[in-house]
């Protein structure tokens, strides 16, 4: 089985629709929602929810397998490839907006990766509901960022009520407010909380729990004010004696000597890191296209095909930016193709995330640098894209952590052996 670099027709059709949304609905109000952080663009959310349902996207961004018509030849799976293309295009429009597109996000990805059939049926089906619905992942704590073994949130089973009692504090939860707060216009969302059922067991005791919106003992304590992606909410969440039904635990409720349960939950990121990479590359593409447009307006044409020593400094910079962008996108394509074909992609997933984090930051910075005052001015969106870019290198595993993952995968070291 080989990768086909021709873009499938369903993806091309979808990109045409989403480009219109990005240009006419997202770009036109990007500045407004960047400056009015935490305001909710209801029109966009409701439109996208309706559009995704009509396109068979399950009411939000989620990988889906096309069901061939009776008698038709079965095509290779393109669920994650299609999702990467969707995310890249929406992020080209506005990455903060993309992050508030209705759907399961990381929360649903965790259920998909580690949940059983009953859990998937119960929690993932709600993204097909009439109301827009959200889900989020709660992992980071004040004392535990990329080092998940340092997580201190605790879940204890109350055998009398057959409920898990969770105590802990989670921070930097992307989409946490929309996933947990019970807005009248939203469906019943959920957050996936990571906690230990046995701290003495280390990672083997780590589990993820589905906590539904409005659950008692859970409170949104803070909404972050951020450098970029300001249209999306990033929340701090407190859990004090929060009670969760026994069946809401993802994975085995008993502690074993192996870390199978932990690795199963971590598989979430093998699927989603390339999607974060795709998002960042959408921002980088927006910046590069704007740069070339402004250069053309000022009579600067990029002369492709000439030896580098005959090109101007700006021409070399632009060509290098294009090479970086295209090479990073190829890495994303390989990672999502592997996910679609059920191939282990931990190495490729982290590699795509590392590369996209670097490329997105460098391309947007260089675009601002070349355009000078135009790039720095708030008259245009380029300075916003520059601010939005850096998060690609931070969330869902920092560049440093993903480099460790890559090194361990290549060299065959464990986490304890290479830190």
C-alpha cells in the first residue's frame, strides 16, 4: 500500500467550501474577535455545525470513513487526511476560530483512542445532535506540564455509590469553557480529565475520565488572556470531590504492572499531533501568501529556476519559506495516511509536529521581517498570524518533548533512559 499524492476529489470539494467560509466569515471578523477575547462568535459556530452535519461530518471536526455506495469500488480510507485538510484550511482563515469549531477535539479523540464500544456510542454520538457540542482534554496542572508522570489529580472509587471521586486542578484547557459550561445554545459537552487511581504505581495508575458538563464539584476558575489564538477559550478547571459514574473511566479500572492503559490514552496524541501541525501550516500559508501578494504589488517577482547566486536575498528567502512549508506538509500527509491505515505512527506524528512548529514560527516571523512596518502594523492580519503561530510549537507536546519522543523512537530508548 502506497501514499497517493493526488488530492482525493471529496477533499478538493470540501476545501472549496471551507475556503469560502474562511474568506467571508472568518477573515472578515478576525480582528474583532482577536481584540474582544472570550466573546463567542455564535454565527460562526452555528453555521459550521449545520454545514458539517450536512456534509456528513458528524456536526463537527472528527475523522470519518466514507461508506461506499452499493456496488462501488471501495476507496482507501481518508478520514484523518480529510480532517487535516479541513483544519489547515480553517486555520488559514483564522486559527482561533478553527479552535472553536464545534466537535470533539482532543476530548473526543481520547474517547476514540481509549474508550470501549459503549463509551464511544454514548459520548461520540452527541456531536451529531442538533445543538453544537464541544469536548476538551484536561491534562496540564500547575505542577505538571509535559511530564505527565507528575500529574497529582487523584481519583478514588467510592464503592458505596460506585462513583469515582476526583480532586485536582487543571490549567490551560483549550476549549474548556465551551466544553463544560452549560450554555443554552450548546449541546451537552464533556471534558476528559487525567487523574491517578494509584499514585504509587506511577504511569501505570494514570487514567482518563469523562466528566460531563455541569457535573457538581467542577468549576471553571479562570479564562486565560493570551498572546494568540484569542478567539478560543483556554480555561483553568478545579475539581473538588467531583463525582463521576464508574463507567466513565477510559481503560481498565484496575492497576496492573504494565503501562498499557497509559499508553492507550497517549495514543490520542499520535492521531492529533499531525492535526495540530496541519493547523500551524495553515497559518504559515496565510502569512506566505500575504507576503507574496504585497511583494507583487511593489513590483517584486520571484524568479523561479535561477541559480541561488543570481537571486536576490528576498527571492531566496521566499523560496526557502515555500520549501519549508511544502516539506512540512508532506510530513503531515505521511502521519495522517498512517493513522488512516491503522499503522503505528508515533514517530511520524511527533516529527510532523516538531517540523510544523519550527516552520510556522519561522515563516510568519520572516514574513513580518521582510515587510517591515507593513508586517508589524495592525492594519493587516500578518502581525496576528505571527502571534498565533507560536502556539503550534507549544500545545499538544512542546517542540522539546516531541524531539525527545522522536529520539526515543529512533534510538530505541525508554523514557527513563532518555530524558
